[in-house]
C-alpha cells in the first residue's frame, strides 16, 4: 500500500529530527511556553550557535515557528501536543525492575573487580 509507505517515511523523518537530545529538550521546553534563544541556551547549557542550529532543523521540519517582537525572536511549537507525546515516550525507555537490578549488580561486580585489580598492582 503506497499510503503506508508514505506515512512510514514521514514518521521516520520526524523520528530522525527527534533523534538528538538537545532537540528533544527544546521540544519539551517549548511545550509549556514560547522561549527565545538566550533562554534556551541557559536551559540547555550549550552555545547560542548550537541552539540556533537545532532550532533551524526544527523550523525546517515545521515543528517550531517563530514570532518576532522588535529585535527578539520567540519560538513555539506549531503543535504543542508534540511535547506531551515526546514526554510520554519515557514510558518506553524505562527498564523493568528486574533489568535494573541486574544492571546494578553488574555495576557492583565490575567495581569490585576493578578495585581488586587496582589493589594488586
């Protein structure tokens, strides 16, 4: 079905845009209110040029829009519900309690091994 292929391609493009942690954070920040580059820079802790580049990608994919007020440019999500959709994705990345406990046990075993090998030198 060509419709499925078209929709799948568009979703893959959206996921590609969302594949950077700073862009996810920008989307989350813009979910509640519009913000300017300087505000986003302070929140993300990256250079102003980096924020501008991420916003350019989001603008090119029609995810954010800008509003000019004098010399200030404010950004907002074209569809604010995208922020809650992205945040709901956290449900899919959380490990099960069993997997988390197994991970913590592995970390403790490795720490012990590293400490023992460091002490024997």
